[in-house]
C-alpha cells in the first residue's frame, strides 16, 4: 500500500486525531507501517487551511483571507445547483453572491471528517434562518423566514508545491454537496422557482 496516496484517517465527532496512531497493514503479510511525521504534518496543514478558508467565508466574511487560502486555480462550487465560480470569478462570487447573502443564525456542526494529505472531506449539520435571498445556494427562492437544518458534505482538494525546501499548500477545489430536497421541503419552496446556472460548475 502506498501510504502517500492511500492512507486515510477517519475522524469521528470528538476524536482527537493527533492522538491517534494511524496505521495501514500491507496486504499479504504482517508488517505494519506507521504514518511518517511528514505525512502527518501535511494532513494537519491541509486541515488548517481548509478551516481557515471556511472561517474566512462563513464566519469572518473576509474575502481577502479566503483568497489567501485558495490557490490561483481554485474552483468553488455548490451541488446540486451548480452555483459557484472558477479561478477567474472566485473573488467576485464571494464578494457579490456569498458574503452579503449569508443567512442569520448560520452554524455548522461537524458530524464526521476524513482527511489525507491532499483532501479534507467533512459532513456537517447546517442550521440557519432563511431571512434573505441565497443566490449562492438557492438562486430564485425568495426569503421565507423559516428555520432550516440540513446535512452538507464539503470536499476540499489541495496542491502542494515546494521551492527551496519550503512547502506551499493551497486549495485547488472546494465543493459542497447540500441536501437540496430537504432544504426545499423545510422551506415549503417550489423547486420550479430555482434558477440554475446556464453553465453549472
């Protein structure tokens, strides 16, 4: 087994992954391999960068901090609606469609997280009050004033580059899959009102 490519650490709620001795067993023999310190550091690095991006967008509403965590080729997308932006439009998407349109009471409660040195996958219970239009999530659905709690899964992918021994890590793709049907049901909203992008991401 190639640890660099295949090793995953599964993190349940309340699990301190830095205290877990992650191992993988080679197929066909009894030899055990511990995760190298370098791989552990890369895993921690991508988790921290993912969390910095999430915090910049959904907590601090700081587009400059979000762009600093994202790579120059980063794509940010919401499924199944297909809203989002590629590298050329990411700053405008965050500035115009996301940050001014974050709903009241928006909270994320982690259910699970899975990480390796190139990606972080996290499942959350997301709660908010639908007090405004959400062009980044529900384009075309007017505010209903209703409370919502749904599951969402985010997948952040990363690229590492090195220069003179220094490692630079940036997000290349950040995709979020929302439970759209549950969201619309809780809002008592008509799916026919959704405005899907002409070219979904």
